[in-house]
């Protein structure tokens, strides 16, 4: 099953009508007056997004804009894989495969499509198995290493023998695995985070410089205040899936914890709507279970890896990253977001183009 089939998004009107009805009948959570987001995503935040989704957000307009990008599906290891494939008008274009994480979708990279294709890059932007238009995963085992092997197969089917990989969030974990799966084909990896952590030895932390201390403090705050989603999705994703699949307002509340107020409402709701309308809210979080139960990599990755991270987001600590990867560039930017490719597309297109120019 190696056929590549053209694909267009076409959500049934009945599904949109059902969504509107569910949003209208939302049963709101209570909240301690004045507590804001102390206990998690606030009722005010969820009400705002639900009202906007029901009354102003235009899925058909979004659908039309998404269908402006060439999309395809193929089957790899029994799993449907959806992907955008935009070819550069330039001769001898260099291919890149771009990977999103949770609760994002392929949409987070659309802002860099035009500048990168204009700069001579072919772009392949898949939906991770279990997410969006790739549909729910139908078998266990779709961890980062398996996805990396699937991406290598996808690029082979498209006829690419030398290419780069880039990613954000979970995609920053998958992209190095593409290099591990196909080291003779992947010339470099570009990510916005490197998830390499201290081993627990106090001596490792004795001489951290100021920027490393800041990164560690950001990580410590996140672990103490927002790591609950990671633990639950790694241990009991099915328990949570029942609620996310039945209530769009519940899905807003859960996914909005990592789609924050620094992002525009249309971007937030486009990502959430894709999870809802493709019935993949439950299978997307299952990815965390698969990652958690996967065997640890035996050796560091060898493909050159560059980081372009946000100083306002955990992006990694270089000395720990160098244990796990072949780090060749380490940059941070004063753009305070987890979604650099969406919030600062010109910056990220420039960073990616500059990094891969040396390998073309």
C-alpha cells in the first residue's frame, strides 16, 4: 500500500451542525470568584473561546484556506498518513519535513510555507499519526521512533534522498528520530526545543551560567504548575478521551492549557476544531502513552542538530542536550511563545533557511 492519493478537507455539514448544538448546550463548570487561572484554564477563557467558536469562527472559510495547500494521504505500516506537500518553484529545491506536536496540528507551520518555498525549499508537513486528518491510530506502538521511521518512508516515496527535518514541541522529539532512522538521508535537524534533562546528580547543576539557570527555572515552574497533562496522558489517555470526544467545551478547556492567550483565537480554534471534527482528540493524547512506554534510545543521535528556541519557553539546556545529540548551533530569541513558527514565521523561515543552506 504505497499509493499517494490527493486529499481535500470536506467536513460534513451535519458534523458542523452537531458541533454548534453542543457548544450552545455547554454545561459550564463553576469557579471560585476572582480565582482566575489559579486552578487551571479559567471559565472566562473557555467561555470566550466557546462563544467565538459558535458565533464568529468560520470553519468553511478555514477549510477553504487549508485546501489552498496541496494535500495527500498514504498508508504506512497500516496507518493513514495525511500530509501537505508544497514544492518550490525554484530548480534544485531542497526538501524539508516539518513535524508538529500536541495540541497543535500541521497548521502551525503554514506561516512559513511561502517564505521557505520562495527560498528554494520543498516542504512536506505531515499530520502525526493519531492527529487530525491522519485519523485515529488503529494499533499500538506509534511512538516517536516509529513515526521517525514512517517519515523516512514517506520521504522515500516522494523521491527525496537528501533532506532536512524540523519540528516543534513533540515534533522536536520526532525530528531527531527521522535522522536516527535515516542518517544517510537526513543532512540536519532543526528544532525549537531539546528535551534533555539533568540526570539528578547535584554536581551537574553546580556551575550553570545565567541563561542555563533561567532555562532550568522555566522547566521547574512548568513541572510544578503545568505537568499534570503530561502525566495523565502518559498513564491513562483513554480515561480522559471519553470527555474530550464528547464535549467541545471540554476539549477547549483541556487543549487551551497549551494554546494560550499569546496566540490569536483563530489559530487556537483551528487547531482545536481539527481535533474535534476529525474525532482524534482521544487518539492524539494517546501519543504520550506510546512515547512514555517506548524503550529509551540506546545511543545519541548523530545528524547535526540546531536549536532556535524562545527565551520565554523551555527550549533546553545545551550541556545536557550535547549528551544526546550532535549540537552544531544553539540560538534563542526574545519571542515569548511555544509556537515560534506561527508567531514569528519570518524569523523562523530565516533561521531554517540559514541552517540548511550549508547542507544543500
